[in-house]
């Protein structure tokens, strides 16, 4: 089995550290309006806490199916499949050992002006209850000075199967350890008390703006540093999650991560789509290619 390591993508302006363990972004440094680099993702200094299960999906790619599948059951072509109930009463993010908890193979690592790294993983028939063998790749590329692109692909080899991967990075555009204070059109904090524990909702993406064939999904901004993230995707939905279950985790540099310390913008298929015929289908046939791309565009507005 391949060894879990951390790799770096650096174009002289932004610096990303990513591991082949779960395709996990462990740090991402981008400049603010003062030109100073700051790490804008939650995570740990070493791989050990990730591998010991201390991370609530920090920075990783989750699958075979992101989000919840109701009661951990679905029927496909007349066959009923049962999945691990790892978030009772549902199956969450691929089960007990989803793609965030496996070591992917490094297929390619390029340096230069547009550095990139490609990970690949072959998921076996029956793995965490899902049907068929599937070959996956995930490529992170620094496409410009302050833009990163992620391209995820999956090809079922022998059986139809649901596929819906998501990138689960926790973003905090203010410097680590500061209170939750992102801004879109309104401060997230201003209405968070009205939604119970916090935001953990799937938004239907229907915005008209396009870039590189992708739709504009969200804009996050930290008013202090002016650091801004615009996210573009070809996925139909986005789970907006405000770290509601993060509770006193000690992360990078000894920072204490608490509830609402960051936000996840997980573009994906709709939750439980496999059991909802009126939702866009997440089923991929053998020989077809599942494709999911995300563009993370940073600026200091």
C-alpha cells in the first residue's frame, strides 16, 4: 500500500499542501490586501491526527457518495443495497471508511507555473456496501496566481453505481482562531441562530454566471483582510455547513477550533438523491465518466 505523505503545490503566490491520505488539503496559503500570506483552511500540523480519526472531514474528498443516504439503504436495478449507518439513522460521506480515510496513489506531480498533483484510487465492488469497481482520479492544479482547480472523475467498470464526491475543506478567510465572521451579502453570523445548530443545508445552484464552463456557486469574504473566495462548479448543489459539530479541536499551531469556526462549501449531487427520483440522478453507468470540477478563486477585494 502507498504511504501517506504531504505534497506541496507552490506557484510563488499561493501555496497548497495536500496529502494522498484522503486527497486532503492540509493547508492553503493566500495573500490578503496587505500581501501577507495566511492559511485559510482548518487542519493539523501532521498527518497523524487525520489518520487517527481526529478530523471531522477536514480538507478531504468524501465518497463514494457525499452527504446522507436515508437509513443507509437504496435500490438500484431491483437490487437493494445496505450501507453502514455511521451517522445514525443514516449513512454519511461513504460510510465508516470512505475515500477520505484511504491512501490514494500519486499518479503525477508537476511543478512549474501551473503546478498540479493527480491522485488515483480504485474502489472495489462491495466496498462500504456500494456496487461495482470504480476507478477514481482527483487532480489539484494551481491554474493562476491565486486560483486552484479541482477535477474529480470516476469511471464504473462493471456495475451501475451512485457517485457523488465532495471536497470537504473548512474555510476561514480570517486568520486562524478568530471568530466566525465571513461575509457574503450578509454576515453568516447574523442569522445563524435562526437555523438551530447552524447551517447544514443543501442549496440548489441556479446562478447564471459562468467561468471555464463552471457555474458561480458562492462568494465568501473576510472584511478585515479583504480576503475573498469565489467558488465555481459544475455540480447541481452545494452543502453549506458551518462547523456545527466542531468542538474544541486543537489544530495547526495550537489553534482551538470551536463550533462555527469555519464554513464548508461542499458542491455535490443532492442529499439522498439515490432515493429521490425527482432529484438529478447520481447513478453512473459502466463506461460512463462521472465528472465534478471546482474552481477556487482567491482575491483581496
